[in-house]
C-alpha cells in the first residue's frame, strides 16, 4: 500500500509498504478515504519537534471505512464509516482516570506515536473511532478532528451570551472557531489575520466581520462597544501582547495556537485587567458532537477547503503550505479505493 512517512525534519517520503497485519485485540483496520493536513503536521515536518519514531506514517485527521475487526470489538462492524480521534492516551494516569484524556501524562498523537492516516490503510484502537453517516462526503468527515479542537476551545472559554468575540488567526482552527461561533454563539464575531485574503474568506463564509488588529478597526466594527473575549489561534507572542492591549478588563483569551518560542508577558496586566488566559489543548469528549455538526456545516466547510490532492502530492503540498501558498484553510487528501 501507499504511505506518506516522516523520517526526520524535512524528510517526508511517499513509499510502498506492506499493509497492516490483522488487528490485535481491541483494534480495528480502516481503509482511509480522506485526510486533512494539519498545522502541527507542518510544524513537525519543519522542526522535527515531535518525532518519537522513524519512520512514522503521518496524519491524524482522517476518515475511513472499517475493513477488519480485532477480537473483542463489538461497537463496530465491517463497512462502518468512521473518523479517528487523534489522541493516543494511556488510560492509567490521574488525568485519564479523571476523564481529562487531553492532558494525559503520557499523551501522544496518531501519526507520531503510531502510524497515522496518510496511507491506504491504518490500524487503530477501536476506542479512537467515532462512527459518521455513510452519506457524508469523506472530505467533510476528515474535518471532524479539527472541528472538535475548535469546539473544545469554545466550551472551555464559555463566552457569555451576547458578548463579541475576536478571533485572531484564520488558519483551520481559527476559521473553525469563527464558524462554530457563527452557529452556536449569539454575539458578534470579529476575525483578524495578517493575510487579509484569508480573513476575508473566513468572514464571507461565516458571517463574521474582518478587522485589523488595532483599536480603531475593532471600535468601528462594534460601533464603539468594547470586546472582552478573544481566541488566539496564532501562538505568536507579539500577537498575544497586542491582543491584551485591545481587550477591556474582565474577559479572557483562549489560547489554541502552537507557539514556536517562549513568550514574555507583563503579569501585572493580567492582574490589573482581570484577564484570564485559557489554555485549550486538543479536545476531551467533543468529537461525537463535532461529527453531529458536520452535515449542517458541510456547505461552509467545503468553501474553506484549499485543495484536494492525492497521496503522492503530499510532500509538495507541505512545501506549498509552508511557503504561504494556501488560498483556503484546509488541504484534503483524497485516498479512496485505489489500494483495493
């Protein structure tokens, strides 16, 4: 079968490898139908930050069809259409036992600690699968995982009804946060990105208002009303400092971006303004809810897709995306039935 495997930083190869062996007890084999390229995939490729085994088949956002069941699996049958939970948790640490699997002490991710979904077939623990309607386009189903990440950020921050929210960074997670806010929140949504075209696309698709990251632009968009709540999907320390200066006191900033460097903050600003910083990591139990939302969001999600490519095109797509060549938010790999 074909697989996209990461060997080291900047060393990504499309190779022919053996299909997975029959699944172990509690595991399931899938034929992958579609997968999404995540910003963390690009980060790992560029830096090697999370490489713990080499080579490893990349990809943690994907959908597939169940083709084989290991012993003891009773929740699924062959032919089920499913999406994968990206998180590989231990189930034994204090956090897992308390239900906080997203902060498992030994947490890893599919595509890093085990082979992922950029392949014709993949084998995973059945506990990581969530069934979806077979009528759903696999390209839409493959966006369930990042949608769950965005949904977790909304649930974690819990912005009061009617309050405006500023979303900074219109990549996939920031764009999906804006999309969910437009459906689930009754306050104004503002979006900002250094790429004005991308901010305008998210605004057009979601009904949000595109602004620049300055007080005058935000004041105009809200007719002078203050904004207390923001979601930062950039992970950029400079952007975070700027955002703190734009918010009125008593609110919060949800942090969902990956940072590449330490961030220095004046803690007195947080104290004096009573602004909370809320770390939002992956998701806990939001994946089924995200899957349930997919059919209703499908028309908008389709408009946010940057490109649909084949497995063989993944290395070139990585370079294009790292070079800023994306027009939309999410590149989808169509895998289909060719391997059979």
